[in-house]
C-alpha cells in the first residue's frame, strides 16, 4: 500500500477514534466537545528515550498525546476500576548519522485499570505511520522512508493533583512498533492534564 494511502487510512481511523466518544457523550447527555468545550479531553507531553535498534539510529525525542473519552486518569472513589481511552499520538526522535529524524504518528485504544485512589496501569495498541528522513551529505538531498506500523504500549501512571475542573498526571511506560525491518522501541515519560 502506498504511503499516502496508509496515511489516509490512519488519519481516518484516528478521526473516528477521536469523534466517537464525543458523539456518544453528547447523545447520552454527558457533555463532550459540543456541550462542554474540551471536557473529557487529555493533553500530555512526553520525553522519549529510544531503546534497541531505534537507539542505534536516533537520539532522545519528545511526543504529544491527545486522549478522547471519559476513561483518562482521574482519582476518586466514583471511578470504575476498568475503563478505556482512545489515543492520538505523535513522537519525534532526532537522528544520528544518515538518519535526520524519525517520526511516528498513530492512534489507538488503551485499557486502564485503577488500583487505588491515584494509581493506574494502562495497555493498548497503536496502528501508526512511521516516517524516517535520511540526508545525504554528498548530494545535499533528503529522502523519506516510511510505512505502516502496528504497535503496543503499556505502563503505570499516577494522578498528582485532582481538582474540580482538571487533573494532572505522570505516566511512565514502554512502546514498541512492529512492521519495518527493525522494531522501534522507546520509553516515554509523560506529564499531562485532563480537563473534566
């Protein structure tokens, strides 16, 4: 499948993952984007440490994550022990040598298990599009190599502050993307805010 077709499929699936929880919450009178602004949305920034094959080609990176739905990290006895969240993520790594950069854009679903008032575990899958940019010093030209990846994520989180309108959290975990000639693995450390 050509790169543009893969990107179109991932964009379509990501849009569906983001819109579905808001449509359902609006239908059942629970707020959502239309009625409550960004209520139920989570925004996070991560510092990423590459592992394995990715560490040989790329240095440390960063990432952004957007979570739709009501299943994000919140403390409190009223929360269910098990929930889900739909995720849209972007991760960037600075390259080493011929690799100028590695970028991974994906969307997927996580299952969350709360084990106490503030602590939780998460795990899920991420279909993604990976784009590696290579630069040749001899010709001063760049070339792109990309493709579809299917990955898994998991880790631990803790809710730091849980206020009336928002909650802040920290997550640490692991991510692995399969589908290329090598596996892309990294450890993201995230800090984020959830708007209630």
